[in-house]
């Protein structure tokens, strides 16, 4: 009877470990974001959620569509320069965002860079989108709205 109980305990422990590992791995997958694409969206902040496990920004574009974007966890961004916290972005703030879109085409993606109306560049991003800030500084100034557009222009 004790042997069966020990065996059951081991099987249960292995099952719990497997399920926990699968859940943790799934949470940290960036597979839903197309990291080969970087696009620009301009609009007004609807909400900036500075919550764990990820920050979330909602932006309303000029057509009235509300987009949702996932960023890094608060502990990962509070030490960045410039400082990012729960009060950095407020409803109504005009922003330009470089993001990696969702693969399924819905209105959203992963935060790359957020540029506020005063010209401040923030990077509340994580592994879901990691744009090259130096390139984007030139591309935004030139009026490009995607990395593909900027790279195609460079080939001409």
C-alpha cells in the first residue's frame, strides 16, 4: 500500500510540475506578435495600465478604433531612462507608437517605442518587440510608417 502511495505521489508531483512549466512557458511566449514587422500608430491614449504581469496601453486612432498593446512588466521598466511609471501616460495624451502587430490582424500588438507629443521617447517594451531606436529616430523624422517602408526606400 505504501509503494502505491509513493508512486501516486511521484506521478502527481510530475504532473503538477509539467502543468506549471507549460503554463509558465506559454505565458512568456511572444508568438502572437509578428516581430518581423514594425509599424507606426498615432493616436490618443485611452488607458495606460501599469499592472503585473505586463503593462498595457490602449490607443484610439484617428478612425476611432481602439488598439491594445502589451509592454514589459512594471519592475522591468521603472528603472529605464526616461522613467516609466503608472503616471507616465494619461488618457488623452497624443502619442506615436512603434509596435509589432498581432499575427492574426486584430488591432493590437507589442509595444516597441512610445513617443509623446513633447518628443520624449520611451521604451516600455519587452521581448515581444525590440525596435532599433536609432533607426526609428531617422525613420520617424523621414515620415516612414513601417520598417518595411523604410528598408524599401533605403534599397532605391
